[in-house]
C-alpha cells in the first residue's frame, strides 16, 4: 500500500511540476515556489519515507504502524496542497518578465564595490570560525557542534555573508556582458567567495547550505535569462534533462560528504561500509519521521511557542534566562525526555521542518489552517518583492523563493528565521547603495 501511495503522490507532483514548467518555461524549475517546493516535498515526505519503510531504517524507534505511516504521508500531502493554494494566491510567478533587465556600468560598479565589502566581512568571520573548528579538532566539533555556537551566534551569522556575497558577485557577473572589466573582476570574486564558502561549509559539515547555494546559482541563471521563459522547446527540454542529471550528481555528492561526517562521528562503533544512501539522505532530509512519531504519540501543543522562540532568538539568553527554545529541542525532549537542557554541555537537537513545526504547535486540525495562512503571508511577501523596481530586490526575490521552497521545509524555523534575516541585510545594503541608479527593463 505504501508503494502504491508513493506512485500516486509522485505522479501528482510530477504533473504539477511539468504543467508549470511547460506553461511558463524552464526558469520555473528553480524559480517557482510551486515546482521547487514540490521537488523538496517529494524528497522529504514521499521518497525518503518510502525508502526508510523499505529498509526498516528509523532513528527514533524500531518500527511504526503501517496505518499511521500511510496516514502521515497523506496528511502531509494535504498540508502541502493547501500550501500551494495559498502561495499562488497573489500569483507573482505569472509576471516573470519583470525579472529581465540590463544594468548600467555605473550601477554595476557601485554594486560590485558594495558586494566586496560584504565579502570582506563574511570572509573574515568564515576564516575565524574555520580556525576555531580546527583548534578544537574536527572530530570534537562534529560530536558537539552546538557548543561552538554558544555565545557566538552573531559571528556564525556574519560568516554566512560569504555565501550571500557569492550570490551578489554572480548576479553582477550575469549582467555585466557589456562591461568586460566588471565582468572579469566579478567572476574572480565569485570564484573566490564560492571557494571560501565551500571550504567553510565543508569544514563545519553544513552540506545543506552548499546544496542550496548551488540551487540558487542555477535559479539566477534561469531567472535572469530571457531564453528560459515561455513554453518548452526541444532545446530547452534537453537543458532540463541536463539540470536533472546535475541534481542527481549533487545528491551523490551529499552522500559522499555525509559519509565523511558519519566516519568522524561514529568511526569507533560502525564501519563506513555500512553507511548507505538511506543514512546519508536521512541525515540531510530525514524530517518525515518527526511527523510519524508525533502522530504515534500524545504530546502537548506548543501553540506557537517555537515561532516566538525564533523572534526572541535575537535577544541574548543572558538578558532573558527563560526565553523559549525552538522546535528542535522541544521535539528532542518529547522523544528522549530530559535529553536537552539549556546550557548543558554536549546538547544535540533535531531538525524539524515546516510541517513538523505546524503539527507540533497546532495539532492536526490547526495545521490545516496554519499551512494555508503561512503560504498566503509568503505570497504577499513575494508579491511585494517582485513589484519593486530595483534589480537587487528582484535578486532577493529569487533568493527568497529558493530558500522558502527548500530550507524552509527541512530546517528548524528558529535557525532558519535568524539566518534569513541576516541574509537579506547585504541585499538591502546593496539596494540602498544603488537605489538612485537606473536600470533598463527588457
């Protein structure tokens, strides 16, 4: 029955993606909330749960009821369907020609200088964190990654600006066809920032961030090029197949990086030969078991406390000892009571994801309402970004679509929210630097 459900749900999602892409163009693969979110939903809540069931691999308990397992997949599919309805309420994707423009030399030069400042700040803190990890030893860091971040939240977030500067340099490179000097400089800075970001996220074992960076770069290419709009031609179909092949290669690289991480953490108890695809993908996107576990047990509803924790995360715990914690620690203590204590050395948490937090906070009925409500809010936000005339804000729009269609579905909201807020600061800074400079819409 689970395999039949897998086929049916996969076919529905495939139909949705093909319909959207064939109508609006290949750009919709990475720049459409409908398509990208459905692809990640498929990976997290359909493909991986089916794979786990097939090999009986779970993290929290040895087995689950087949009825609850099937119900969990159907329920979360309904939640995602409501999300797609809500996210399309203002239909910002139907006017994608607004993303096409050319930039003046003055605009490019000023944007490049502003992005370089962002790059210098991000690189400084990235290198600082790399040295901190190396000083305590990679294996010690892997066994207790939370400890390094305690009291260093701002430093960790500013290191992420290397990632954002990489996107800004690439954006400038794409639009500097008529300015050879800016084109060469922006390309060199793009390569440098990408190398530092890849090194940083490789060392701190944050492979998902590198994965999303690559997806966003693809999204920039497809969204800011007119040839990728409109109904698919044979040539575009070939390019879509090429993108699919690249995606498969990226999944393979995730498995390889995950294997290295696993070796560093559990080398003494388990040989690397026993580390398979399920383990690797589960480490990166294994959120659906949270849904199954919650549906299999009674638990008190959080009623929005994990979202309040995300907002209050900017207030140091030194000033607010009793401030709420995020969904990761909450669900960790539900599954393993007393395992997460604020301030305790060696704490570890669990990744949750959008639908897990909805269920944790509002229960089954409340999740149905909350899913479409959150999607409508996002639709409003995306529509606002897309209406802005600044090319920088339009690049922020693409970045936002990507992260809210990917990381949003598998990350803990507390960490996701803080990171997103700090991610948009560089975009806003470059926007103000270039605010009075003209661009030409195509």
